[in-house]
C-alpha cells in the first residue's frame, strides 16, 4: 500500500486521538460508504503498525489484506471483523431510531 501524505497525517491524528477514529468509522458505517471505509481502514492500519502487523493480529495473509483494503477491494464481513479485532475494536448493532421494535 503506497502511503500518501494525507493518509500519514490521518494515521497520526488517529494515533493521537483514538476517539476521532471511532467517530469517523461509526459515521461511515452509518452511511454505508464502503470506499470511505476502506480509506479509513488503510489509514488506521498505519496507526496500528502497518499491514504486516495488522495481518498477523487478524490472522490474514498480508497480500490478502493489501488487496482487501485497496480502492477496488471487496471487504467481507469476516475480514472487517478480523481487522477491527486486531485494532481492539468490534462491530455492534444499534437500532435506527429510538422507537420500540414493531412500533
């Protein structure tokens, strides 16, 4: 993954303030934009030691991780869960509205 100055700056921001990274990821997951999610995950991979380190923690092949996070990558739920777990994060399900189920 070829690093860009912006990606490096964002990785540094996330390293200094992990709450910002969580806000960004949750916002992207709420909107459902996979391209943006891949960008943020690439930036966060830098924050957590790079592709090799995250791939080891996620029990993924580094080449597979490069491809998964590429702009044309196809992020499977199992890969996303493994990557997030390697970063000490997890997915959670929340209701869309504050209304009661079936209302």
